[in-house]
């Protein structure tokens, strides 16, 4: 028969423990020390198990029956409440020793550092995650809720740094997914916040897209009165289409003088695969001039303070400002847009050849390999044509409209 509150109070301990059933597998166990404990007996896959429901009188008869019914519903749904409870304890124990910062550090070390990502990528990841450190850095990662992560991200957003807030959320999502994969948390709250932040305003990098101002810019570069290494970097950049970091970190061992080729190794490219650049006669001449200044070092563009570190991107952009070009007119990266736009407008070159010259990736890896082999000869011709074109606009000569040139 089911138990009642009065008789439960009357149960007295004996030399041996004894049990009093209440029904549906639940019983009260009375132990020799006087404690009274609720248990539920059930079977999973033919194996008998028992689940503790608490001690009397802390857990009343009514509360014990409620807990019993909830457990039976879980069992009926195919779950094992005892196993779930054990897993929850393990997760709490494991999660208590793993803060968001510790998991973030492990993510950076195992995914970025061990994955041989560029140092700039690693530094940026640490910088973005540092924005969350004060709020959730020391919180157990398994306990972080979307609301508290959002509150931290909103602080960044309120300062007007919309892109930083969105990039921080994206990187935090990767940290949480790493935590899930390594059994240190159960979910990714950052994923749920994908639409909760103000999207950043798209800002295109400043680039010169017409012949006349391009000629003016090239003449100004030739008249630059700063250091010779920086000047040659400024002069060479329009000829090779490299990203600023790829150019500045260039090493002499990457130059094939006989083959007139500059091959940037995979660990320094955005797509993490080698990128070869055909060098025009003008580019070779500039490199020969540069060799007289830095040929004894490993780096092609060593900085003033140490030959072990290259000039910075700020050095190049700062030179543009001193030459009188504003941030909305020219930047180091914008020269790639200049080349891409004017080469495509010329109508003389295959779009894939231009894309390969810019080291843009293909979504189809097989197509990417095929395009590289197919367009190499065209790229060699295109790079020489482009350098000749730059010389012509720099000299201020008459520029034939691309549409007419393409139709002849």
C-alpha cells in the first residue's frame, strides 16, 4: 500500500536497514543510523538500477513522488536518469576547472599555433578574445549563457566598434565549439547571437581606379624622399599585386632570378598555399636596386631598428600620407584593387588569370589547380603588359581607352 506522512514519521531504525514500498518502484529506506532515504527502482535494458530521490524529511513524500514520476517519464522516453545524473556531475566537475579563457588559450594553441596559422592571425585572435576577458574570461565555460555573452559584446558595440563586436562573436563561437568538441561545455551560445549585433558598415579599401590619378601617384612615389628600402617597397608594390604582409615579409631566398619569379611560401599566404608571381623587367630592376641595400640580410625589406623585422604596413601607409595622399585615396592593400579593376576593364586578359595573379582562391580546389597551370603563360605576359602600362601612365603619355584597345 502507498505510504502516508504519519507512518513515515513513526518508522524507527533497527539493527538492519529495511525498506517500505510506496508504489511504482519507489520506496523509503530506513537505515540503522536513523536516516531515511527515498529511492526509485527501475530497469534499463534488462538491468535493475536504483535512483536516489533525496532524504526525508528534506524531501517530503509528495516531492519524492513528483521526482519519481519525472524519472519514470524519462525512462519511458528511452533515457536513463541515473546515467544522466552521473554525466551531469562529470560535466560540472570538468567544467568547473575550465574557464572561457583557458579554453580560448587551448583553442589558439591547438588550432591556430599548431595549425601553423600566420602570426598576425594568432595575434588578432588573442586581441579579439581579450575584449571578453573582463566579463567572462574567468567564468566556467559550461555555465556561460547567451545573455551574458551578449552583454559583453554589446559593450564593444556601444563604443561604435561594430566590426570588432561581430568578429569577436564569431571567434568566441569557434572557442565554444572547441569546448564542445573537447567535452568542456555542451553548446555554443555565441551561435545563437549571430543576428543580435549591428552589422558593420562595409568599407572598401581606398584605391585609384583611373589612369590620370594613377600616373600622379606613381610620380609621387618616385619622388619620395624617405629611406631607400621603403621607397623601393612603394615602387614595387603596384607591379606585383601582393598583399602588403606578403610583400613586406619577403625573403631573398624566395626570388628566382633566372626564372624571374617570386614565390611566396604557403605559411605567408592568406590561402595557405604557395603563390608564384611572374616578375616583369621593371620589377626585376627594382629588386636589383633593393639588393644593394638589403642583399646581405634574409629579409628584403628590413626595418630601421632591426634587420630581423620587416617594415610595417603603417610604414607604407604613413609614407602615402606624407606624400599628400589621404586615407580615402590610397592604402597599401588598395593597389591590388587598382590592378584588378584596370586589368579587368582592359578586356585583354582572362578573368581567371587576373584572379590567380591576385592569389584569390577557387571554391573548387581542382579548378584552382587547373587554372594555375592553364594561365601561367598568360600571367607572365600580363604582368609585363601591366608594368609597361604603369610606366606609360607615370610618364603622362596618351592612354588609349581600354574599350578601343580591346576591340582592335
